[in-house]
C-alpha cells in the first residue's frame, strides 16, 4: 500500500500561460517601482545637497567689518561714513557690486546698492541710495577697483563709502544707526553706528 503513495520521478508540473503573464507583469512592475525609487532618491539627494550648500554659503560667504569711521564732520553731523570690510574666514570670493545694505535710522530705513562717485568725485551717483567702494589693500591684483569690485583674497580690505547726509538728512551728534550688509549668497553682517555726543574740533570720528 505504501508504494501507491510513492511519488513518480517522471511527474512534472506545468505552468499555464496565464501564470507566466502574471509573473512577467510582476517583474515589470517591480522594475518600474525600483526605477521610480532610484530617481526619487537621486532627486532628494540633489535637493538636500543644494540646500546644504546654500545654507553653508549664507553662513560663510559674508563680510566682516574691520572698522567704521565718520568723515566730513560738520556742525550738522557726520556727512560720510567709511566702513572697512574683509572676507569672513572661510568665505568664497565676494562681489561687492552685488552686495546690498539696509540703513536703519530714526528717520527711516533705506536700501542702498552699489554705485560710483560722480565725475567730480563730490557726490555719489546716484546719491543717497548708492554706496561706493575703494580699495585699502588689494592682494588679488586690482580686483577691488572698477565697476565690479571683488574681494578674492583673505588679505583684501575695501572701504564701503556712504553719503549719510543724503541718506539720513543729517547724522548728528548722539545719533545711532544700524546697517545690515547682505552679500549675494545671503550672508548677513550687522553693524551698529553711534555718533559721539560731541563733534566739536573733530575732522573724523570712530563710529
């Protein structure tokens, strides 16, 4: 009786065409799903890297203020402010012509962009809403001069010049102002200016 239940080695299973079609369809679906997952993972990785780079640029690609001096001192106050800046540690090249300033004073807030002096070098052109740039120390080889000043060396020093008489209508004794310097990468530097309580006899003052 046991021999009646013994499997026959010659028996073979058969797979129908329907089962084969289902199997192939499952393989195709799995391959498509895998492709979608790979593409999505690549997109997310690329986006994360780009976001990380932008965040890093905002932290590192900024200016560092060395000093701020008020000149053209008169009875009305400080007419010109010269801010000496350099690249912050770890910053890439910084294009000062693409840098913007926000000057906040008791008279209001003014957005200031890069400009140049008029031909007679007496006023900024356009005056009031523009700053000029001059070189203090240019290790990069005349990179700070001209219409596209760039800080490309850690030793570079440039002066940002503001016509505060035009901006504020009078940056007088005891006045304060806050300047936010924003580079093209989004790096931000904040500077607080304080005019001394007395300007009598001074031709230039530290702010």
